[in-house]
C-alpha cells in the first residue's frame, strides 16, 4: 500500500476548501490525511468544520501584526506543524503572509489557493478586484508559496466566467466551487510526485 501523507492546513475563514480536501482524503482521492488545522481567528468556521470531522484543530494567536505572524506566533505555528509531523502544508484562506523562518522550515512543500487568475489580482478580495476591474473571466490559481504576496510558481488554474449582474458574493461563490474541484486534485498530484517544478515553470507528468 502506498504511503499516506500528513497534511497541515491553515485558514482564517469558513473552511470550504478544508472540507473539500478532507472529503477527498476520506474518499481516497488524495493519498493523505489532514493531520492538523490551524487558524489565526479564534471563531473561524474552519476550526469548527475540522472538529466536526474529528481533525485536530487549534487557534494560535497571530500576535501584534495585522498582515503577518509575529516572531513568537510564527514559532508556535512551526512547532505545532512539526509536532503533527506534517509532510505538506496547504493554505486554505489563510489571510497572513508567511515569512522566511516558516518557509525555511517547510518550503517548497507549502501550497496556496488564490481566488483569481494570478498574476492578476493578488492580495485581498480578489473576486471583488476582478469584478471592479471589469474582466470577463476570472477563476482560481493553485501555486507554491514563496515570500511574496501570491507570487510563487503557478501549478494550475481554473477559469470562471464573470456574468452580467454578478455581485461580489455571487462571483466568489462560483469561484469557490471551482476551488473545491481544483485544489484537492492538485494536492493529490503534488503528493504523488506528478508535478515537476523548474524555476517558475511547473510541469504535470501524466
Ligand atoms: C477562498 O476563496 C480562498 O481562495 C481565499 O479565501 C477563501 C477561503 O474560503 N483566499 C485568499 O483570498 C488568499 N489570498 P474557505 O475558508 O471557505 O476555504
């Protein structure tokens, strides 16, 4: 039997991506189990959704900054993930930038999902940025995490049409459906070693 990997998932939101990943693990579509879920938001839905599924889930206070973890918090996140013996980390709506020490501990095995077609619309509320800009297509991107904001090598993207009469909420909902389809598939491919990374370029070995 092939080995089951251990995933650590970080999120700040309601946890729809966590649910999709955990569901795909349970269904045997991703050769992994979610070993731990961490959040910087004490009452985040992602923690409740993890606990409902029997996954170990913890709030770890982010410290004094708004957009990143402070040094003490960063050490606590690293320690919790190392203690849980994770092989890969999937960011699922984690709204803080991860810096040097975190990435030195885990990169290149840190992956993120972003709700736009990068390099367009990095940062916050990307679906709203796309709608305000007036683009006709947007979507979601799975990429490896580096020290920039949504700048790491792109692994896969899925397109979502912008429809007449879209509101930010409606558009985000359709992007999230695409995310829930794409993210588990990409994580499975990464774990199976099916994705080759050469600098900024990634190649699917199929
Ligand atoms: C997702 O749409 C994800 O792409 C986005 O947060 C949402 C989390 O939803 N992430 C970012 O905007 C990161 N820049 P979820 O908690 O339901 O998975």
